């Protein structure tokens, strides 16, 4: 008995593939839609966290994910002798490091604070050129969940895995903000968040370097005018430069004397032979 050609192995496999596509693609689309709604809900919740009241010292020792991106307002004293560098982190196209410094809180506990950026060649903590103020200070910023460091060690070496580092080893840099590792090295039980310090205006990471090229000052961000507006961006400066060049060229055309070239010939702007632009 001859089998129908639609029941041949090739056609059976084709039918199965078509059925998988017809059923699987709609299910995949529904799954993606559900994931999008979940991500949107998470983004909305994270967007509202900066508007909530700032965390106090007693609230920092909680679930890092629940504290993520909440504002922080704490008081304490800096411990620069225990600071390490978060390496490497660029700033406005320049290579460098972030400075992680423990802050001794008023209740006796401590928290790791990312104080800001220093250039790449400033690499010997504690950073004298970016020393924090002594005495009681007030620190504002954003709580960022810590991440397990992959490498740590001295800056003149290759670094090692955190599990291979002993308490007596010299640690000058970490690859990620890892409060557990830094706390183990300095003998502190640090919360699982790193406070990304700012100057109270909720800006992004800022320099803390006081010297060298650029004249950066503590918590200096993009220059603002007295009205509170940001200075001209690079794009605006380019636009102004183009506008200035065009205006200059237009002025040259209007001021340029007429060419004395023969009939049917055109004078070129700036061509000394044409008598223009001398």
C-alpha cells in the first residue's frame, strides 16, 4: 500500500516545525510582554526611590536591593587611612579611579562611601591630593548595592581573587565596590551598600581631585551659572563655533572688494590673485 506523500518523514517534520512556530511565537510574545510589564514596574519603583525620605545611619544595614538608589543623609568622620581605589573608572574621557573611603557614623558603625574620581596617576591611597575634611562632616548621596570584586590588590601588581587575599596583604584597589571585602580588610562590618556621595544636587559621580590639570575641586561638577543653569555643552560649543565661522565668512564676502577679473570669470574669496582677502 502506497503512503500518502504528506505522511512522509520530510512532510511530518515540516508540519511539526510549522506547529511549533504557530504556537511558540505567540507564547514568546506574551512572555516578552509580561517581562516588559515587570521591568516597567521595577523601573517605576526605582524612579520613585530618590523621592523618598533620605536613609539614616540606622537604616543602612538592610537589604541592599531594597535600599538601592535611595537618598542617604548621614553624619560622621572620614577614615582615609582605610580607603581604597575603585579602579579603573574614566571621567569625561580621562582614565582614573574612584575613591572608596569608610565613614565612621555617629552611632559607632561605618559605611563605605564613594567620594568621587581622581586621575589615573594619583594612585597611592590615602590620596593626599584628594584628602577629605577632618572632623564631623555631613554626607549626602545615593545608596548603590555593592558588587563582589573580581580582583583586588596592590596597583603595581596584577591583583588577585578576593578569596586569596589575607588581612595582612596590601590592598590598594578593588575591581568593584565590595563592602564585604573592604570591611574584612579594615576590620569593619560594613553595610551591603556603597554611598555614592554628591554635593546635594543629586548629580552623577564627581571629581574630588584638587590639583593637576583641569583644576578640579571637591564635588566639582559641570560648571553652572549663578542662575543655576549648566554651562555650554560640547555640542553647543561646536554649534557656536560653526556659527562664528559662517558669520566671519559672510562678513568677508560683504566686505570683500569686487574682483577685477575679466568678463565671465568669477573671483574666489581669499584668493590673492583675485584681489580678495588681502
